[in-house]
């Protein structure tokens, strides 16, 4: 069309007037041909941990992404970290030099530990902490699962420490990361650590103690006012006289995640990536599960993921074995599954469920110890109870449908993480108590918000 138009203009224009219009047309063609390309996925996907930081300006990860570029599966355990939402939160913060948060009051299974760490860090960002001690993790007693408070273990007991540090160094450089409390400058031989409960920085009259903090928008201002109160007898924080803050135990499910928008809510969990050993062994187990299903005649190696939560530390009001198994087998029959992977710490209950599955649903059920052999099995058995649960987590994430139980934080985290497959960065909140996304089903009591622990869904990052 452009060439035809050009010929028409030449054909009907007097020769003495041709030069100027011709120049204009040539410039228009050049501008169209060499126009700037559309922003690529690198505009919003933080790949700086691979390639190094890029310059700020038009390609800054602060810029919101183009919706058409939302083609990364954030539901996988090794999904790339999208950094610009964290950078945006850090840009909005009011920073306080000399304020250091210590987020090491973490215990329980993966669902709890992640939320303890992330809740503490999110409050630290809101408070304006310019220092953060890399979190440590309390190890569970392998012989008494209810005992959550044994030794402190390093961050890489579960997570990739380099990835964690890269995420903050790249996207929130205002924060200095310390490997240990003793590394904080000017703290002296006996550092004074102040313990707080964030909910106390607000009037919560009429609220249930389990409910989230309804004052997060005002937490930063109130906390800093408390921090600098001249009547307290404590000095305001400064690099020369730092103030160290640690939460009292039990601060989790406390921050209503969607107050920050889906972009941050759906990506913040990416700062906590499983360490290389757990990731590798989990992927190998998932591959063997697919192969097992295919070897038993299952098309495409499809399998059902089952979280049977009946171990000795399960709370008394949780669904019983009979309630869980009946609901799970109903879903298996409804969806035509012939193979299933079971995650449980109770070998006897796993055996019972496998027998019932063959009888009632003609479905074969295996676990990680059935699939792994030789050196892989030896490596698995060298891991702690909670580390082995992360192998289960990776396999269940890869299942074609997942069934779990309320209010297990493991099951809730699983359903929320799988839900990111629907719309990735822009996924709306999981519809609690339904099969709305077609990826998961959790059996439990959905009648009461507090007694049924439904508040956990509002306070957990996927």
C-alpha cells in the first residue's frame, strides 16, 4: 500500500513540487521500519542475578509489566524471581538508619517457616529497617514431631541463601544483610535485642487474637514513633547505636497479603527458593513418579497428588484419617486417576490408604521411598523429617490434581502455589472451600472464619 500511494503522489504532482513531499514520505517509511521494539519480558523479569544489575531508566524493573508478557509459570518451585514488585515496596519505604530486624523465630513445617520469615521481613520493610540478619531456622525434633524448638540451623538448611541475598541486593539495596548478629557494627559484646508483637501497635478492640493485623497501613508510622519516643529512655537508632528488633514467637498469618496488590503477593514468596540439593532430589522423584505412572499404562504419566495429614502432631480438630481418605478417593474416582503419589509421615496410614485406593478406585499409590533407590534413597534418608517433606512438596506441585486438608499450612501453601498457574503474576486470590481453579481440593471445615482457621488464606504468601 505504501508503494502504491507513493506512485499516485508522483503521478499527479507537478514536478517542481515533488522534492519536499518525497523527503517527508521517505522519513515516515524509515520511522515505521526502524521503530523501537515492544518491551520484552526482560523489562519486568528480574534476571540480574544471572546477568548482573542493569541501569535504571526505561528498562527499570519498577515499570509495571505488559500483561501479554505474563507467560512464566510461577507455580513451579524453581520459577524465576520477579523482582520489580519488591523494588516498588522498597522505593515506598521510610528508611531508618541503624534499625535491624532479626527474623529467626521460625519453626514448624515449610508452610509455617516460610510465613514466619516473610511476615517478619514484610514488617521490617514497613518499619524501614536498613539492616536484616539472614534468617535461621529452628529444627524439629525427629522423634517428637510436636517439639519444634531444638537447634538453630542456617538458612540453607532449607533455602538457597545466594538467591535470597541476590533478591535483596538487586531489588532492595537500601537493606544491608548480615550473616549473624555478631556481624552488626557497633552492637557491643552483649547486644540488646528488643522483642515486639506488631499487633500491639494498633487498637484491636473487638478482634479475635487469631485475626490478621488490621493496622498494617499505619504500622510503620506507629512503630517509628515508638522507636523514637524520648520518654522511653532508649536512644533513637543510628549507625553508631543500632536498635535490634526480634518478634515474639507466633507472629504469622498476620499480614493481609493482598493489601500489597497481586503483583507483590504472588511474587514475594520467590525470595525463598529451595536449596539445590532439595530441588534436585525433588525433581528426580517427580520424574520417577511420571515414569512409574507411564509404566503402569497411565497416559502422559498423569497422577494425583495426596497430602495425608494424620501424623502424631496433627491437631485434634483436624479432619480424621477416615474423613481425609474418603474425600481423596472420591476425587480420584471422579477424575479417573489410576496413579497417585502420597505425602505423609505416617507409614502405616500410607499403607492403609494404598490398600483402600486399589480396592475402591483401582488406583496405585506410591511414596518417595517407593520410587527412589540406591544413592538417591540414601540421600533422602540422610535428610531430616521436614527436609524430606520438601521433596514431597516439589512432587505434589507437579501433580495433575492435588488433594489436601484444612487447616494444614502445608496443604494451604500447596493449593495457593498451584493456583499461580492460572494467571501467574495477576492471579486473583484462591477461592477458598471450592474446586474453582480445577487444580486442587482441600477437605475441611469452611463454615467459620476463625474457628476453621480460614484466616490463614489471607495471611500466607504463595
